[in-house]
């Protein structure tokens, strides 16, 4: 294979070193090809407070640019900008060069070039060489543009690089990529999560994240290729697979799916399916050979204690058996559900011991400071003794989910809330939620979907039929998109139609907390009428029907070793390290003594800006030796 760039043949690259599943830095960890070009790094940047750039022609380039390090948001120190003021419109620019096209794997058998964005908050418009290629709304979800024709200079308005002497259809040497991002800090209809709409962070909200905050990358694909895939375990003997194709597979094309269990160096079988007559989506059931009758099921299933993964290779073959496209993936064989008042993992009761993770870094905000920070985050959570994480008010980078899959951590996947109820707010959150469920449904680590938290965006759900209908509808829509997982309607209080009853309770005294959750009588009191949170537990005619009950926010004990923030706070405070550990232990002893709690979630993993109630400092160092925290959390 060769790549034709500016009429010069360039040898095809070897497999990209980051394409390995074991590396964990690929921005799309469950659909890998052997080559991709990472476009992050230093870009040109400019604020556009007057929103004059579009009319001024900044799509072709803009004056007075500053350097920014992508993907770090301009509010963050890591970006090199560090401006936390109100700047609703920003512009980015970068040159795409020959080496980027080569790294992307462009060649005669992979002629289409895709430009991928992991996430741009909140609204993005994109140009290449002055030609508009597309737009996207939704600050937490990925989007892709096919830029092949623009890069060849065939479109009207092609700019820099179009006159380099390339022949018809050949890719020219350099191209200018420009991105305009719009994120109005005062628009409360946008799903924003913990991003503050005030100038300075206050209460439980943090610095904003504007513009590009996940990986931008370039990938070459065949004319007919695998666009997306989704794995759904179908019991111990098979897995359901849904594949969407980009471009129509040719007559006679087949999809070959090979599964392998590397832990035992075991081939789990290869199956072929007709691909030509299933454009654009192929839905099939792939058998797991060794599991024909479900024997030795426990040797293959995924859990936090044994996070076994099955590797998969998908090949799109032409009628003669030649590979048109090859991608690698992985899956976990496991089930999650509820029954008998318990959370069930692989059909067995499982006590969920979770921690609230704001996934915010002081130097880089919602963006991780570097890709492998996601691995360290998962490792720390497990080292502290937790089996799960509630990623709070954020649709997390898929690379975090990769490490949760690989290292063994259950994840509560939660939508970032808006703060207004209106038709626009409903449309925006629904669109983003659909996209993230589709993006993340294949990750075995995700155990539960949480579309709402503490009535954010549905502040009057107690007595507003429209808001009640919205909460029920999004819950049912989630079940329609993914019937394989429980759904929590509105985490914390004011719930309807929920699969798990969740309670937020920041009582700081362990004895009183133990009494609140002691036995069946205490359960009835906690979920009836006004809950310990001070809110109605159920609204809209809903009631307790025996669902599992979890204490999904508790703790929040402030402790600041060393120098203290004047604005630092927690729900209760400790005087020193020994007192802090004793308080954690007493609160967890209360949870462990409950006869009915099916799980819990401690607030929170790290100090986050003015919230100093983390188990770890903001830099992820433990406040006391980590063994002491683990003993308090686990009782062991």
C-alpha cells in the first residue's frame, strides 16, 4: 500500500503504537485500526467576545492568535491561556501536514479521511482550508466529519494548500483546520453539570470548560468500513453485536467476527455473517464457542474482582475473501440487574461500594492532564477499597471507561444537568444523552444509567406534571436504548419509575446514621414521604415497590492537612487526621450495619476547588496513608 500525497508516494506506516488495546490511550478504545493521527498539541487560539470572527472571515485564519495546548480548556492553567473570565466564543486553528496524513494511514485501500472530535463544549463549527465541513451541538459527545474531498481541494472555497501542484484527486500537502466553539456561560438550557455560571466558582460548582477538551484526531478508512459497533451480552453462551457501516459493502461482502480469551490464550470461535444485504446496520448474535451450554461460566464472566475481557477482531471481507476493513475491539461477558431488593451482578447479589468522582483536575479541569491519568484515577479508586465510581455530572472520556473495564470498576454513568426546564433544555439533554448511551453501551464497567440528579433541570418535579412526564420519558427512553441495565430516574430524591431507590444523606454522626438505616422499619421510614434528604422520596404517584435502596451520597467530611483554604468546606469537618479517619469509619460502620442498604457512594474522591471533603487532595495524594482510608472504607 502507498499513500499519494502531493503526487509523492509515501510508504504506509506501521501500526500506530497507541492502537494497542493494552496501551489505553486511543480515544476510541473499543474500535481500533492500526493507524491514527493525534492532532492535539499547540494550536492557534483567540477569544471572540464580540462574536465578530465569522463575518471577518476567521474561518480562513485569524489575526493576533495566541498559543493554546489542545485539548486543555482555555480556562485551565494547562492550556497556557488560564483565563477564567466570560468568553462565550473562541476560535482554534491548526495546520494539518503530510506527516499527519501518513500517521492517519491514508492509502489506496484507505482513501477516506475522517476528522474526529472527542468533545467540544458546547457548540462547534469546523472549516478546512476555508471550506465549511460541519457543525455539532453537545459539549460531551463525539462527532466526525469526512474531510476527504476538502483535503483534495475539490470543493469550492478551498484555501491554503490547494495550489501546490497536486494532480486531480491527490491530497495536497498542507491544510488549515479552523474550529469555532460557542459556550454561553449564562445559557442554563445547556447540559453543563458542575460548570459554574458565575464569574468565580461558588458553592458546589467549579470553573468552566469551554471549547475543545478531548482528543482531536484523523483516521483513514476504506470506502466501505465499520463506523460503529455495540456489544450486548446475551447470556453466558452468546453476545449480541450491532455494526453500522460507513459506505455500502459490496455485493457478496461478509463480516467475520473472531473472539479470543487472552487470559487463557483461548480461541472462542469465528463466525461469518452476510454484510452486503444489511446496509447500514447489521444486527447479529455471535456464539461463544466454549459456552455452548453455559458450563464454566464463571471462568469467563467480568466483575470488579476478576475483570476478564474478550478480545474481538472484525473483518469486512469482499466476495473473494479479501479484507476491506479490519478493526479490533473487546467486550465483557456480564449481566447487571436488580432483584430481591439487591443489586445483581452476574445474577448474584453484589454490595456496591462506590465513591463520587467529580473527574476534575486543578491544572486541566474536565480534561485529564494526560491520557494515562485515567488509569491512575481507576487505580486510586480501587486502592482506596471501592468497587464502583459514580462519575458525577460528567460524561467521562471513553479512556476512563477503558481502564474501568480493564482493571475492574463498576461505573454509574450520569448526565450533566441543565438548570432550566424548557423545550430547548429538554431537546438538548435528550440529544446528548442518546449519543452518550450509544457511545458507551458496550463498556462492561457501566452498571447503571442516571439521566437526572437531585432534580437539576426539573426543579419543580414535585408538582409539575410536565417535568414529571419529562423525567419518566427520559428514563423509559434510556431503557428502550439499553434494556440491559438498571436506570435511576433522579438520583437522590423526588423519584419516579426508578429501578434503584437512591438517598442522599450527609448526617455526620455515625450512631444517628446507623439508626436511620438499621432495619426494615427504618427502610420504610427512609423511603416514605419526606426522606432523610429533606425532600419527598417519590413524586408523581410513584411509590416503593421493593427496589434496592442505596445511599448514593453520604460522608463529605472536610479535612485539610497543612495549609487551609479560607473558602474550603465540607458537610461536616474533622479536627485532625485521626478524627477524620474515625468519622469515616463510624459512618461506614453504620452503612455496614444496615440490614437493607444494597450499596453506598461516599462523597467524594478528591478535593475539588472549594470543596475540601475529598479522600484525596486535589493533586490525588492521600490525606493520610492510603491503608488507613481503605480500612475505614472496607472495614478490613
